C-alpha cells in the first residue's frame, strides 16, 4: 500500500522533477516507510512506500528492470503474487525481490496491458516502457485504489490523491458543475471520470489507459460483472447458494492474509466484519487483533456497539482492542478529517474511520474490513421497494429512495453560476443510462449493479481507503474480491433481500456466528456527536459558511443558507443526512484544498 505519482511530457521538454518530488512528499502519510523518484526521457515517477510485502529495499519503488526496459510505480496488493511468480518463473523470468510489485513488472512484460486479467487484488499502477516512452495506467476492478489525473497541453500528471496534484501546481480548480450536481443529488457520489475540479479527472475502475509519447491515449474497460442468472447455476437451490457464497468468501478472506506483517480486523459487531473474524479463526488464526470504536452518546443515540463486538471477540478469543473516543476529540478531528479526504465525502463516519485508523496504526499496519457487503448482497433499505418494480421504472424508484434531492431542489440550493442546464439533470441521466443498459435482469439487479460498480467505489470504498491511508494503514476488503462479486451478482435477488437484506449471507453464517449478531437490527457506524450539529460543531459550520472565502466563492443562494441555519438539525436528506452539514462539508473541503495550493 503506497502513494504513486508521475509526470509525462508531450512537448519535447523534460518532466518537472521538482513537481514530482512535491507530489511524492504530499503523499508521505500514505507511505511513511520510504520514497523514491525515477526519471528517463519524457517521464518521471514518484513513490511513497508502506512496507507490507518484502520489507527489504529490494522491494522499493519506483521499481526499474533494465533487462525488460520497464519501470513501475504501484499502489495496492496483489494477493495471488506468489502463484503468478511461479507461473512467470516457468516462462523463464528471473526475480530480484519477493515483492508483488515485481510480479506486475514481469506480468506486464509477459502479457502487456492484459496482465490486469491475471491480477487478483487491489491496485493502481503506472508502467513505463523506458525504450519507447509509452506509459500504461491501470486501476483495479472495484476501484479500491484511487488514481487521479491532471492534463494540460503538453503534459499529464497522475497521483494517488487530489492533494498531491494540487501540491504540484498549475491545476484548473474551477468547479465542475456536473460533479457538483452529483454531489447534491446522487448522495455525494461523483462518478468517474469527474471530480469537483474541472482540472482533475479520475481513471475509472477496471480501466487500462495507454498513453503514447505523442500524447495520444486509449482507454479500455477490462471487467464488468453480469447481474443476470448464470446458466451453470440454474439448478442451485437456496442451500447451494449459501454454501457457494460462504466458500467464495472463505477464499477471499484467506487471500487477504498475504503479508510479511500481522493482519488484523476492524470489528464493528455487524454480520460482515464478524464473519471475517469467524472465517479467520476457522482457518487457524490465533490471537487475531481486532479493533472496535465507540463514542459518547448524544441526541438520544448510542455511540457504540460494543455489546456485539465484545460477543464476537469472546467467541473467537481475539486480541480485542476497544477504542473509545470522547466527545472532546471529535470536534478537533473534523478539520483534519476533511483535509485528508481525496474528495468531499459527506458521511459522518469519516471522522470515525479517521480516528479509528489513527489508533489502530499505532499497533498494526494491515486490517481486513467488512466494507462492501451491503452493496454486493442487497443490505440497504432502498433495495426491497424495488422488488416488484418493473424494469423500466428502475431509476424512478431508485432515485426516490436514494437520491438526496431532485434536480430542481439542487438548483434551488446553488447560485445560478453553478447551475447545469435547467433542462438537463446529469444525475438522473447517469443513473438511467447505467440502469437501462443490458446485463441486469430485474430492477433490483440494475440497482445493485450501479451501487456495486459506481456508488460503492465513490463513497464507502473511497472513504475507507482515504481515512486509513491518512495514517499509513492498509485496509483490505474481502467482500470486494472480484470473484466473490461475480458470484454474488448472479445470485437471485430474492435470496439477497430475504431476512431484512443479505439473507443468503446471514443464513450461511448461522453455523459460524452467534444468532444475536445475525438477527440484530442493522446498525451503522454511530457518531452521534457529528450527526447532531450544536455547540462547537455548529460554530465551525457557521464560521465556514460565513467566511470571506465562502462568500467570495458564492456557491449557495443566501436564501437557501438562511433556511438551513434556521433549523440546523431538522432539514434532512432522503437517507436522513443533515443538509446543513452537506453544504458546509463541501465548502470546508474546498478551503482545505486551497490551503495546499497556497503553500
């Protein structure tokens, strides 16, 4: 797990090494264990390293193989690197390290850009053909690892974070109005390639981009799961599905133990993370380090779920660590959490993940997390209403249940300078195009496909990666193993929606988990001190939105802000988010990014 960056020139000038070095330094927290810069011809690469596999300097990056005329920077982990190494050695390749990064280098030489089809893991990488100057960028199937791009005439820069690109300078930071609309309508999800800034794009998941020395490039999407019945599984009954889902998850959890350092688990006490612990215990992991977080209660809401995480820790005899965060730590953490966000993320549990990661990183470098199960297996409240929805009405029903607000309501919040065309609703059109495409048989399948390949990528997955990497902590997500996702995508929707959601997983878990955990009411990461705006937090929100920077930017209609300030906790989004927090968070993030460019 690391941070990568680079610059490619197309104007016959040398890359700006000082800019690459600045990007590299900006990502120190993603990779606190080492750094390096490599330059040849029109390309320069930078890297920050978090040592997880092959802890020696032989595994350092940028990794250069003069014999193959290739150079690499890579962020992530290839879980099948040992198997691939054996396959490549059989082809005659010689290795100088035990790093998974070198496996990518050899695999690229053997199979070219198609090497991504052989990789099981999470990754964002750049490979340079040092003879021709051609650069290949790639991102993993589920977009677990980020890769941002800033292009200007004659130059392309890429990095693992928006902050790194801003630190290098010369970025168009005008607001992308389509992305802004997505933020306020599509539940703060901004699908690739957009970001809030016009000058920064992101490589979509499951995409390979090849860039030639003259600046031309091509993109290829190399993976897309089918959400239709698979003919080979037509005769599977409910018990067979339970068995196969659990077996696939077993494989996924086992794969994610590959490391040269200990691997722990973020244990919330829900079914998903509890099942990860159970499967690791089943596979012989003793004294597994588990971590749970809790907060002070506020506004009548409990701030922890220790009862369930304690039950799992006792059941499987883990080395359990309960981390309690007092309300006095929440407010000071908000600005730092926002500054760590690669993109504005409105979910209140960002602060929880940030503080949890800070504490966990003091004792361990790698954790597994239960993130993604709800999107993959139908665990959210907006799926059941789609069960009887005609396929042609999918987007209408989905938007009613999931979108924060409709098109007109978005325009009512934003100043006219930031409006898209009044007759064009980009969030609706995006969802409609995605959900109307072939490859999903029912409305539930179409919704799950959108959430698996888009919403999951640009909300929960991005949230976990950003907050953990802010403290040099690697988070692995077994529910996002692409083979598990492919299997789950073909599972009949009724089996997923049963038992209040994730039914097939819950029933499969009964031989492993206590019934109290399986049958509990669905919980969320509780951070009540952030969900309710009062005291110092409300002061922070007010100061942000009344600041000279916010006034000069003029994102919002004054009447809209007056309405929100008049009832700071009463005006909620479709999914019960705080509207005032949503508008303040975006402004807070923009000001934090401006501080980077002002250095």
